[in-house]
C-alpha cells in the first residue's frame, strides 16, 4: 500500500503534467481551484485519475470542495477511501 508521501507526489505530478503549471506553483497546500490551476474540466480529469490510479470510485456525495481543494486534501481523501 502506498504511503501518504507517495500519494501526494503522484497527485502533485498529475496536476503539474495535466495543467502545465510550474512545479514550484503546485505545493501540497496550494488551493488548486482558487489559484486557477484547475477548473471544472480539470476536476473531471482528476476524478478519472483517482479512479484509474488508486482503483477508487468516489461517490457523488464525496465530490465536495473540501476533499479536492489541495494536494493534501486529495491525498487525505484517497487515504480514507483506501482504508
């Protein structure tokens, strides 16, 4: 099972590669939607990435801003779903 650091790095790399954002702009606590790094289409690609990479299927009720607002929040969400 992947640890928290590995999950955060995978998510962070996905965000950087998908958005072409400078790596230094995407920190673990960066608010990716508020900073304009991701938009609604980015959110859809993020959900597909989570489903494919971590074999998870988020429920509609879990698609809340608090679960996806930063790399830290996304990693916490993934860890909760894996456990």
